[in-house]
C-alpha cells in the first residue's frame, strides 16, 4: 500500500553518528569562552548565613562568581526551582554560587574556594514523614507538604457498593524507588551573548527548548524573543535533560550577559546524578474486590508520589497515573486518589513511562495476587477482565471497534501460546520444593497507554518543510530528536506524501527562532503530534505542486498522483513530469513559495475535575509481555533469560525503529526491576556514579522477541500511535510475577535486588 511509510528504511541521521561527525553539546566551543562550575549545597536542608566569594574571585583566571543576588530577573523558575538558592537550601543538589573562569580546571579549583556558612535544619526525607499533618514543611509558604495541583482522582461507579458485591477482597501496598535516566551523555550547554537583540543564544543537550527559552527569559528579565535555543545532537535523555539543563542554561546566561562572553558548562556524572531529575518513587495502596468467577467489581487505590524538593512534574505524572491506576481492565467501580509530596531530597521528574512503570508494577502484581487467591491462572483472570472493543473505561470513554481496537484479548492468548505459558507456570510451581537452588519462573503482564499528552495539555506541534530549487527537501520539527528515530519517521511521512525518495530529505536541528512552540518532547508524541504536523505541511506543499502540475499537464488537479519521483495524470500515466520540473516551475517560473508550516492541534481532552471522567486521550496503545527468569535462591541473583512481548501501535512508520525502541525499553525495564536504585539517607545522595548505580550491561541482556500488532486507528499520521514509552512498562511486573512463580515469595518493592530476593522480603499486607 505504501512506498516508504511502514518500511524499515535506514535512519537518515545514521552517518553523522557512526562516523563521529555529529556535534554533541560538549563538542561545541566558541572563541573567548568561559567555563562555569556550580557550587552545590553542603546540606539537604539549611539556612544560608553567608557566602564569601573573595578567595575564589582572587584566583588568577577567575572572571566572575555569581550568587542569587546577581540574577537580574526572577530567581525562581517553573516548579519552584531557584536559579541559585538565596536564603535556604532545600536539597543536596541546590546550587548556591557559580564560578566562571578561563579554563575548566581553574573553575573547578575556584568552586572549592567559595566559603558558605550554614545553619543546618531538620528535614523531611521520606513519604511517611511528609504525609504527617504537622510535619516540618519543605516550603513554608504552603500549609503542608502536598504539592500544589498534584492531587488527581478518578471516580467511577460506587466502590462501597462494589466491595459489598465482592466475594474476595485483597489489600496490598507496593513501593518503587528513585531511578536515574542514565543517559550516556551528561548535560552540557553553551550560552552566547547576542548583541543584536541584547539577549542570548543557547546551545546544548536540550530536550525541551521552548521550556528553557521561556524560563531563561524570565530569569534575565527579557522578552521571550530575546532568547534563542538551538538543540545540539543529544546522547539520550529519556525525560531527564529538562530541569537540570534549564538551571544550567539560566546560570550561564546570567554570566554571559554580565561578561559579554560565551559561557560553557558540562556536568560531571556525579553532578548529573546530584542535580538531574529522577523517576518518582511511589507508594501505592490498593484494595481490590472480585467475584469468585474472577470478575473484578471494585478497585480503590491511594497513591503517594515523592516529588523531592522542587517539582514541576508531579501534577502531570499524577494525572496520567490516575487514568491508568486500575489497569487495562473493565471494572465498574473505581476510586483513585494520587498525591504528590515535597521532601528534602533529590526531586522526581520525567523518565520514560512517566508514572506508568510504577503504576503497572503495582496493578499487574496485584492482578497476579488476585488470581492466586481465586485459584485462577494469571492468563485466565486477564482474559476475563481485559478491555475489549465497545467496553467503557473507568473514565467513561468507550473503546470503539475498528478505531480503537483494544486487541488485548488476542495478544494475551497468542503470547501465552507462543511461550507455552500455562504448562511452564505449572511445571515451575512443582519444582519449587526441589533441592536444586536454581529455580525457574515465568510471569505475565499487560498494559495500555494513552497516546500523547491527552488531558495533560493541548497536544500541539509544529513542523516546517521547505523544497529548494534542486528538489532537495529540508524538514524541521518543533519536537526534538533524542535518538528515538523521530527524524527518520518524519522524513518517511514527508517522502510518502510528496512521492519522492528519502535521499532528497535532510533535517535541521530544532531552533526556537525557526519553528513554532511545540511544547515539550514528551509523552511519546513525536509521531502522533509531530508526525501529524509534518503530514499537514507536506500535504500543503503537495497541493501547491499539483496546482502547478495541473496547469503544465492541462488536466484537473484531482487526477494527479505523485509517486516514484514523478507527478502524473492517473488517467494518462504517460503524461508525467519529474518532481524537479514542477519544483523549478513553481520557484523560478511562477515565484511560488515551497515552504510550509504544519500546525497540529487535536484540541484539548476534557475531564471532570470532580470525577476525573471524560475522554482522557484520543487513542491508546496496548502491550503484553511474558518474562522468563532463573533465580539462585542461595545468592538471590536473578538471570533474566527471555522477554517475549507484543505491542499494538497502530501503523509502524518504521518497523525496525519501532522494534529497536521496544528492545531498549525492555532492557531499561530489566534494570528498573532488578538492580537500579538511587539510594538516599537523611537527604544525602549515596549513589554518586555508575560504580554504585548498577545498570544492565550486555551480559544482562536477555533474549528478546517482539511482535508488533497493527490496526486502522485514525488518529496519528497513516494510523501511527505512540511507541517510545510503552516498551518499559511491562517488564518489572512480569519479572516480579515470574519471581513469585519460581520461589513462591511475593516481593512488593523494587528493585528485586539480591537482598530482597535472598531474604524473601515482603511488605505488610
């Protein structure tokens, strides 16, 4: 059906990356640039009594040391983040001063010479303490530690009635941990003073250029159009290069304007761990009721989310969590409440999945526990309750056949048959009591995911497509390529619409002076929103080309087709023009513009603030996975042997890139499940580098088998839906369920590390 879309073509940015020609943030340099270094807090919570910068300023090569008093505009950015702490530090990663020097070495030395006097204060370091009504407050201007606008709820049916009808009721609590995104490239920015508009130009490893532009303008006391942000090639982000890069850009911008010189800052890994956001820890308290035949009748959950000292993500993450908190199941009675809490610790933010990995771990562990109580198989209970076409979700949204196919039933059946799930599960239960310390287990999980931002915000995006005189095509998106393959998918969409080869297409980095504000590159919206914007721009150009070609071929525009580098009359295929012929006539002969901007705006999804009901997302993606592992019960070591997963994503614009996304997500899910944890104690960060923060290596990589299911969903370009975040959600619960199958011990806290597995540690029911 398609010539280029739905094909596994080579990535258009592959050459620059494999040859080392791509320029990352740390690769950028300017003449006369300064090097900046942040001085961080010594305590998780303390008053700042005095900052003495004289010794640092006296060091040869030091040009400037700034503190909060040097910020010309607003020192507080979105999410309560201070550019530099002024009177009080609220977590160990707070910056109190910034040194700018002629070299990196001098800046590092000078930073150690900044003397800060503190009065150490008691802190709030965990969720249990933060919840207490009369607890110490992280922010004195609010009455408690609950993050503003972070309480999200869902009310469906009547849970009291549902639990009265239930024949089996379980109550469980699940907990998850702080986790770092562990991108291979640490954060880097370079800020240039712009004398023409008395502003700044910012380059670097930037995930959300428009957020940075707006916040830096506020910090500098400038208009937004006086700040320009240009994305560099990014070595991974997964949601993490947001707040920390925003702070770096603001600090360097203050110095750049004061000195009139470019300022560069590159974080060490220790600084990145200290200052960047982490996946929020969750404490999820669940109550579930079911009939003896396995029909789930009621779910009630109260979830607490640790936001840390500053937080601009809890309200968004909690909103998504509230929609997905009961899982992809038809349940008549639901009561959900999700709260964010401030603590004097590292802060929570975006990390691939954005609340889904935590929630799916809880719900899918709970479903297996319910199946055990009912003496049903994990497959059977999911088939009994999973969403099907025509079902009503907890939000009241109806899953329409054909448009939103909800193929979970088919996917669960097929993946269980493919993995021989039922017979292996029974076999491994029988083998639990044997003398062999190596036990095998198999576990199942499933999920659904709202595509794009949905009710989190209006899912707008921009794109610019320009055709030059030689027929070459430049595409630019308002969303950011971070390694996920978005540019290639966008190029495929444009090439398919215009009927040309990919060889014609090049791309430009996201530049806030060129593309319209597309918001943040989050929520797996690169194809859904960004791809639709590309489709709109390319379609507009096609109309202009066809208008001119209809004159040149003397035929009705409705009869024209663009395909294989030609524009021709479908009634008379021998009457055709090359793509270049039409382009030249448009540009040279007629003086027509062949540049178009696409603007995608699906409109806001509206939910009732009283009930959380309404149309939460325009469409949903689905997934199911089976995990197989081997565990040594004498050491607690888990070896993940195989992950078999299936995902329904509408139409795969590039199947190989989509599968690669899933492979990466699966491996990150393995790390999240069994080894990754940012450890803190009394607000101090104990995990400071990769020698202590364990992530999966090639030796930990399991065999992976991924199947993509496609559908005729009409929302995305050519039917494409979200891909990037879906892959990670299923893995932790599938492994926790497999571990239970192997050992008979249920662990309700991540990670499933050696100590928990060996001791069989469980939380109180």
